[in-house]
């Protein structure tokens, strides 16, 4: 299964996203959506699962999104939330809830690390460029519980 991963759109859906997500079976949005129209436009490419970001709490259209989700896709449990501190280098982070993959956003920074059999994946921001961070989305390939992930630039 091919999954598009996006976060921190903040009300802007770059036209390149449709090209990057061509052929995906599912889209995961890691929060700070910025309006239901973003989710509606994404759903034109594939079904969408989304979580609420810290900016979405003030948006009447997105405030009803769940703070977190735990889904199973292609035999892999995927935990989604907006703000997350991954485990790394022996430092305990937030609870991955038994998931094989954690999809998150918030920092606007790319993050991809497989640590202690948990893949932590932040696709960075797909919205307007902020800070010096590259704009990007992600793709995950999931089959029989195995997961591969990569970034796709929007620069």
C-alpha cells in the first residue's frame, strides 16, 4: 500500500502535492490543516485520515478532528498525532502506543528515524515556507507490516 504523508499545510495546499501523491491509496495528515477545504481537496486523490494540530483548535472546521489516531494499514499499526517527541539515542520520548510507525508534524522539520522497531516520520511542512526548513511531503510503502518511507520535496 502506498501512503501519502503531509502535515502543517496551514490552509495552503501546493499544486505539487497532487503530483507527488499520484497513485497513493491513502493520505495521512499530521495536523495544522488550516481548513476542511484542504482535506476535501486531498480526498480527491485518496481517502484521508487527519489529526488536529495546535493551530486547528481555533478553527471551527478542524477543531473536531481527533487529537490522535491509531490505525492499521497493510499490517502495520500507525499512530498519528501532531506534537510528538520521538525516542532516540536512549532518550525516552512520547508513547508510541504500540505502533510500528508514528506520523507527526508541528516542528516543520523533516524527521525520519527507525529506532527500537518504531519508525518516526515527520514529513515537514507542506504549507508556506517558514524558517529555513525545506517544504516537503512524504511517501510510505507498507506491505505485510514492513514500512519504508521517504521525503518528496515541494521546493
